[in-house]
């Protein structure tokens, strides 16, 4: 099972086994990672699953689609070089070793 490292805003990091087919948001939310709010439940309609992807990983992930781009505009601290919505990142075996950081605040 892919192992993803989630770094909470306070600096605490946890490595979570996230099943293939789940999303990065679901993996963090279900493990109780602080700051992954996911108000809309993964419908790409809230931006409260915003995470920063480790720079080494950004180009290895599927690109953002336009809906994700639009919602990220509402995310506080959005960084075009590393921001993603966790609910739009569906985990495959290739995600093993991914590192994401939760921002200071969600919308
Ligand atoms: Fe709402 Fe991701 S959970 S946009």
C-alpha cells in the first residue's frame, strides 16, 4: 500500500498507508491529520483539502484540471508551484513516498 507522509502545520509528520483508489484527502482525513477539513467531502467544491506537495513530487503527479485550478484560487496561501487539492489526487502505487504539508489555514 502506498505510504504518504503528511506534515501538519505545527511540523508533526505522520506516515500513513493509503489504499490505492483513495485520495490524498481521504488518507489524511481518515487518519485524523490536523488541518484536512474537506468540507465538501471530495467534490472539488470547497478547497479545504488544500495541501502543499513536496517540490520533488509536484511534476510526478497528474496535472491539475480546470475545476481544481478554480477552487485553488480560494485557498489561503495558494502556491502555484506546490498547491494541490488532496481530493483531486487519486492514489496509485506510484504515490508511494509522496510528502504533503498541510497549510496554516484552510478557507
Ligand atoms: Fe472539498 Fe477537496 S474536499 S475541494
